[in-house]
């Protein structure tokens, strides 16, 4: 497959990139690693008139620690360099796991954290060749007004398959968004929208420049699990990111977020409440997993059936809680 | 409009005129005639187009040529010579890790990038490094064995004192 034609603008500073974005009148896309955008362009799903290259913008490529101890990840840092980052390994290993779950080694060498956080939503009826798509009515995601995934639906149900998104939501990360007027901050949980077309809070003239992860207290534990049909180079059938503070057997600040089954990462609030109450006992975990199954809302049957997704959610919640419990045990052992 | 760019490929400096939508793979194959790097899926799922850029295995089908300027690029043609193959190439032959050969340049470049960074990889490291490559005939066990063997041989040639 060949790329469609486009103009290329190399941006050396964030200011240049934002100026080009605004001048582009919505027909412009930011190119970072290219592992999502260029694929979609080859499929003729995206046809930007102008592509803005941001790989040489230094300010997007750094990992720093804020004065409050928060971790600042430049949107242009590659996934493989983040995977080796000792700050992430120490303070939020769950995020490290989510990062190494993305694609293959090659994809991670190219793809960036900002790109994965802004991953385009995907659908069985959309991520197909032009020839395939032409055989059906134009769907909502492609600018039409039907949804083939759920007939009669008022919105697009394309799925957010990002591996880092659920973990970023679980970590209460803040997305720093820039436009020509300045910057604004959006919590990851509000950044993602339950709409396959407008799947995040970015406006056409804006770009994600940084992701900030709050320090969290010393009792914070994080975990991430992905289920897919192959271990490498596959989008998740479902994934889960969780963060919890464990102190003297009590769980607080519980965040359990399921990804890749809806248009945005689903925050399981009832399940989290069960964990806060019941802790990480066998019975408590069992009860939390049962709760997860019931709080997913309406699911579509894209890629895998709705029933199977509920089962995945149940299993994932249990596994992730066991992992969180295990990490506390390891810590005790290491402390001896 | 075509632009002139300068690429550093296998130690040579090459000037080529490219359109913005030309990928590095297009330029390597069609303009520089370095057809050792293969083109297959074009969407980053098969790994046959793998080249090494600044020490990292990357997919040349998803890299714009225009963004490849100023980077050190190595293709399969840059490994070894006709008389003396790269240890990874030699090991692939010895272990029968090749059948039709189409995926081989990509797998070898992925393995080379791994061994340059990590001369003594574990099984898991090798599997991770090759996770983005697909072989549809030999399978993946022999390639993994070949890479492990190449690593051992390389360590031996490096004059380790443990008698290997």
C-alpha cells in the first residue's frame, strides 16, 4: 500500500507545529511515530492535506520530574525509551507494563507515548481497505450517519484500543494540551470520550504536549494486564489498568479501568468501592470481579462478543487484584 | 514538490529527490536499489522491511524518507560481506532458519539490533526483539535458536576467558 499525497511541514518548535495546525483548517495531522497515522493513511481512512512532523522538537522528547514529584512525560518520547526509564519502573510499574504491551519492539522503537495515548479508535467496519468499505454505506466514523456495529445507534462505537490509556486514567494522569493561545490541562479520565468519532478532548488546532503523572503516596501499587490473541503485535481484546494504595491491609484510592472494550477506557467505580470495602481478601476479590461484570453498560459485539467481554472483564479484575496483592507480598518479603 | 534529501545508508552518503509521501522503504528499494530490504504488508505488522536506524530496529514502511535525514541507517546490505557473513547471517544458514527467505532480511536486522545492544540476550529478550517479524514457512523456533547461537559465537569471538 502506498501513502496518499500530502504536504509535509517540519516543525522545529511547538510554536511552529501549532501555527501549522491552525493554518491547516482541520485538514492537518500531527505525525510523531507514524505507526498509527501512516497506517490509517495507507488505508485511506485518514486523508490529511498536510502532515506536521514533530520528531525534532526537543521539548516534546524529555522525561522530567516536577517540583511536586510528579512525572512529566513528553508526548514525543518513544515507548521503548520509556519502557527502560527507571523513574517509571520504580514509581508506576503498571505503566511500564502497559507500555511494553504495545505492538512489537519495532513499533515501540518508533511509536510515542503521546501517539498511543491519542490512538485512533478502531472498528471492524472501519479499519478495512477502501474497496471493502465502499461495499457498505458510509459509517459515522467515516463521516456518514449509520453505525454498522450497532444498527440504529446514534453514535459511533469504534473501540479505543490504547494500552496506555486505561493505565493513565487509573493513575489520575493529567494531559497537557497546547494551542496557540496557551495550554490547558485535562484529567485523563475526562480526556477520553465515549464516542468513537470524537474520542478525545483534542480540538483540531490543539496538540498533546505532555502527560503528567501525580507522584502518588508511597503505598501506591499499580498493575496492568492485557489479553489478546497473540502475545506480540496485537490489539487488546481487553486490558486493565489498576492503581491502589494499600496500608495495613486497607485499600484506598482504588482505580480500576478497563480498556479496549468501549470507545473510552471504562472506570469501574462500583468495583473500586467493593475493593475499598472488602480489601484484597479472596472473597473480596471474587465479589469485586462479579461486580465488574455488571457495571460495564451496553457493549457492542465488535472483534469479540459482548458476553465474552463481560467474562474478560470479570477475569481481568480478579487477576489484576491478585497481582496487586502479590506485589504487596513481594514488598514485605523484600523488606525482611 | 520533490525535495532533495541526504541519507546516510550503510556508511554511504546518498542524495535523493523524494516526495513527502515516499517512505524510507520506497527510497531504499526504488531509488537506491537496495532491494535486500523487502516490502510486504506496508502497515507495520510483518517486519520484513526492518532496518536499523541509530541502533534501533525500525520499520522502513512506516518511516517517511523525509524524516530519515540525519540518521544513521543500516540495511541488510550493510551487514558482512560476500566473503565473510555477519555472524547472524552465518548462524541462520547453519540452523536452517531460512526457507523462502523473504522475511529473513527483516528478522536478521531485528536480531542484529538486539545483539548490538545486548550481546547476551535471554530467550525472552530474543523473542521480544523478534516479536514484530513474521515467518510463514520456517517458523520461529529456528530463528530464535539461530540468534541465540550467533550471540554465543560472537561472545566466543570476542575472546571471553570462560573457554567458549
